[in-house]
């Protein structure tokens, strides 16, 4: 997110800037159902683009929906893509808020673009990064149920590498209507997230009080 925000801020041509912003924001506004359909059509064994590309290279087809080892990478990639646009906007706002005088002074001193990013942009983004990191910790135990469920569905072959608490609780409710399990899982996720935020915020406050949430 930080790298994309810096890249967008450094783009001179508005056309490429708008294209990049549109690509990063696309999954944020598109339903996860549509995203699941796109993934299925991409990795489908018979006519998916993934296996078609492998066939063009003379490689054998892979039944991705029966290969659990592929899915941690696939889900991680799509999770990053679906959250990239929103995080990028937050960081881009912080980057645009950095005064031009800092960069002008750096140019006078002979600093190139990479040195300006390293010694001006990144240090200035540290408070924003820490704040967003602390907010994200609160939901670290809450997976994106819609993303996981739409990509994997009820494919039991993939559960051992793709199952999260939310999908497990959902299946328990559907199969056994175990309300107690879902309640316990929700309490556990909330309490764990609260404790984790308190611990990390305390550490941050001891290092630099200005960066702490409270």
C-alpha cells in the first residue's frame, strides 16, 4: 500500500495514474461473488486461463481446486488486491500532505528520487503506518469471510489450508446449528484483538508517545 501510494504520487502522467487507481480500487467496489466467479474462470481445469497459459508453455494442466498447496498464495494475493485501494488512498493523502519545501531542499542538496523517498517520504509516513497497523491488529482474528467463502466454497479438499474461524463457525451453524460455538468464537476474537491492541499500543507509547493511539 505504501509503495503503491508513493508510486502514484510520483506519476507525472494523469492517464497512468487513473488507470492504476482504478485497478487497485476495482475489487473494493466489486462483489466478492463476482470475484469468486473470476477466480473460478481463471483457474478452471478445463478452460481456465491459468491452464491455457501452462499448455502454451508445454506444461501439464493443474487441477488447482484439488491442490491445497496453491491456495495460501492465491488467497493472499487476492486479499492484498481487495484491500490495496483503500489503504493506498490513506497513505496517498499523507504523502500529498508532505510539504514541497522538504523535497525542494533535498533536490538542492543533490538527493535523487530514491533518497527523497527514503529520507523524507517514508519517515513522514511512520505515524500513519503505526496508526493503521494498530487498527488492523484489532481484527487480526477476523478473516474476510466473504472472500474465503466465495473463493473456496464448500470444497472440503481445500479446508486444511484455507479454513479460518469464520468459515468453520459458519459450517458449524449450517450443519449443527451450534450457536454456542459461534458465540464463543466471536468473544474469543474480540478479546484477543483487544488484548493485542493494548499490548502493542503500550509498546509503541514507550518508544514514542506521539505515535500511540491513547
